[in-house]
């Protein structure tokens, strides 16, 4: 759907419309009485200012990651872009170390298997040594995706997910649409109507997906979440084969198997929690 749509309208405008419709779908639910937050069992939950700031920061990171990735695709191949944009799974545990916690052995083993699988799945073995400006921009986008996972992990137990995701989607959508308008890349009325069914899919791909992620990160660490999210590459390849007539080589099938194994390995209980670098672990770093 995305490939068909971005052939007709600007990719950043398409992303902005997805986020906009996602925020619009969630907005009425923000008026419902929220359930008690997990943190309220230990202390007074933060007020609206906290989740407004957290949601805005998360939306800004999503917008920056999307814009950098799409700009990087101007100078690099789609295969390399897919592989490099998946490398944010490496940055998440590295950020966890900087923030004071070393992920467990199972996470590192899953990470190694996942990256190897993504390398095979993307089919970039012949061009990986040719690093260019587009690759650098895509890698910068990875830092935004990783920072977003860390941010959500740190505040998932302190925010109401529906309101948080609504603010996140609204900020990301308005930022992307503003950039598209500044570039003169906003779609015309006919192109807008032609791609409307797919931009409306943002209700699922933005609202529901990020809402589920926020709920899940109340129980999962960001490092584990990143390894599960790398399954997107596997599903993209399988849907491309099923609906677009694309083919998968034996190496790509092996890569998909490695990604799945890496994601499952990271969820094993043995050494899952990792160990702190110091005796005192900063507050909320347990979500990393």
C-alpha cells in the first residue's frame, strides 16, 4: 500500500496524512475516564503537562525518523535503506548501557541473530561497502527510532496510552505535513482522493499499532521491544511475495528465520533482565 501510494504523492506528505488520521481517530477517546496508572500504586501520577510533553517529544522523534529515512532513500537503494533503518535495534541496548543498565545475554544473542537475518533478508551483500550520504541520513533516522523506544519505555507506566499516542500522532503528522507544504509537495485533490483509502489505514498502522506498543512497553524493556519490532521486515517480505508477486531467495528465507529466532530468543527468561552497571539504578531505567 505504501509503495503504491508514494508513487502518487510525496512520501512525507503520505506519512503526515497517516499520522493525522490516526490522531483524529483517537481524539474522541481522550475524553473517556482513564484507567488508574501503574505508577499511581507507588506515588501520585504526573499531571497532563507530563504526558503532553512526553507525547510531543515522541511525535517529534517519529517525524524526524520518518523524514530522515525518506530523504536518505533519495541517495541510497531501497534494500540498503531497509537494512540500515532496521539497525536501530543495535542502538537501543547501547543507549541502555549509557543510561546505566546492561541488557542480558539473551538480548545480545537475539540482537546478533536479528541483525544477521536482516542483512540476508534485505539482499544488500553486494553493496554494503558503498556507504553514501543517503546511508548516513538513514542511520541518523535510526537514532530517532531508538530514542523513541527508550522514551516510550521510560514513560509508559506514567502516561495514559490513548492520550499519549494521540498527542504523539498529532505532533508527528503536523510536522510531516508542514515539511511537505514547505517543499511544495502537498498532494492535489485528485491524488488525495485516490490515496485516501490507504492514508486512512493510518487509523490501524498509527493509532492501533503505537497504542499496543505503549501498552506492551509497560511490561517489556525497550531492548526486547526493538527485537520484536524487527519482525516488520519479515512481514513486509512475506506480504510483498503474497500481494506484489515478489520472490524470496533461499538466503532471504534464512534471514527471515534468523530474525524470528532472534526475536524469540530475546524473550527467554534466562538472564532476561540484565544487570546494572552500578549499585544504584536510576528511576525508570528498568524500562530500558
